[in-house]
């Protein structure tokens, strides 16, 4: 390995994952591309993770350990980005593992077109039966190359969420100052992709399933989905939207693809807005309407292409005592945004 400039920097944020950490690091160190560094950021783990990291660093010079007080996943990833020396930056969560050919396959993808800044690949869930059909689809992109930004990357190409499925060149990361929003403790990967894809000169999608995503009970995603209150989840989702629009402003990006973005924002929040107490739903709807009006102007609710979505947008824009929508209009909205198949799948899961 070149001590100054390895080919890959694999950034591993670590918090309380003593039991899974060895398998994670073994998979990183088993890469067919040997010229890597594995940057492990111990984010104040109270368990035995530090001992595991010390043992790996002692026996393999490619492992670098950085210890910091607990600051969250985004801060740990940012610490790793700052310390990285590799040409390419990859992310690996310490619950998960990667295929030994990940770096080799991704490096080849960067060479397939000029000015490739980003490569995103597929993943498998473990155990597979815990993953919904929707998550499996989102982790199954088709092979494709996008020169410049295409709205499909955000809304239809199965290219987000989860930052660990995306590799960036370090040059791109520094040129555009790509960082994670440390104010978010939930869904921080979403603003990451909403910033990365619009700024990338060329993005390559790989259908290869190179990552093993461990569906761990107790992870942040599962805690919010399973046990946290709907009100808290809704507030977090609105924080995510605020982070996206703030990042776009900071990077000088005009508000992009209004019809698709407004539709996505409504889909991201409306189910929970309709399920919280009236006062909470009214406040949330007003916050959402303000975000969209600031981005797209006061006529934002007329911009979506589908009538069912426009009806939902108008209901949010004019919320005074909760969002007033009939069950049939709400059903039509979700069929319009997610399709009939996904709506049936969701109903069956909830049943």
C-alpha cells in the first residue's frame, strides 16, 4: 500500500458493534484490491469495540483507528472523510459486510466513462425475509451511466437511499465539499444523495450486489420505524427536507425538478401528517408548505403532473385544522406516487 495515497479509503464508523465488527473488518481487508486503507472512527463506543479495533490495527497496517467522543453517525463519517487519503471514498457500516470484489468492480466502473465522480451499486439484505419488497427494489439498480444530473437518480432509478452503496472520488468530495449533515440523527443518507447526484459530472450505477446490509433490530432506522412515535418521525422527516433544500442553496443549485421533488416530499411526509393529532398535523403541514413555497414559489401546489398529487398538495397548502383529505383521495395519492403494487404490499405488511 502507498502510505500517502492508497487507491481506496474505506470509512467505517463504529459505535457499539463489538459483536459484528470483526466480520465487517475481515470483509474490508479481504478486498481483491489490496491498495486500501480502512479508516475506523470509534464514535465513543462504550462496549469492547475499541479492543477489537486495536487488535486489527496491530496486525494490519492498512487499518487506521480514530477515536472521538460520541457525536453520531454523520460526524463519524465526516471525520473519516477528513482523514482519508485514498483516490476513492467508500463507506461501510460496522454492522455490515462487503463482497471481496467491491473495490475492484467499482474501480473498473470509474474507468468506463470520462469524469465519473460517483458509482452506486446494489446490495442484499440479511436476513432477506426482514426486508420489504420496496427495500429490495431500491437496492437493485440497473446498469446505467448518467452524464450530468438526471431526476431519475433521485426518484426512479433505485439509486438511493443508503450512503454505504455509493463511492465518491476524493477529488469530487473536496471540490464540492461533500459532507454529512451532523444535525441529523435519522435518514442522514437522504440529503447526502440529494446533494451528490445533482453535483456529479457523471454517475455510474451498477446492478452488482456488492454490499450485505444487516437488518439489525435496534439500529436507528429500525428503532424509528418500529417504536418511535409518529410525531417524532414526522419531525425528523421535515428536518431531512430542510437539510436538502439548505444544501441546495449552499451549493448554488437552483431548486430542481419541481414536479418530481414536490411529489416526493409529499410522499415522504403525508402518511404521517394524516396520522398525528390535528394540531401537530397542521403545524407539520404548514412547515412543509413553507419549505416548498420557499423553494418553488407560492404556486408550488399546482406543479405536480398528476391530479391526485395536486389535490394532496392543495390540502397541505391550505391546512388550517389538519390536512383535510378523504380516504379515497389519500388512497389515490399513494397509488399515484407508489403504484398499486407497492400500496398493496404495504397494506399486507400492516395487516
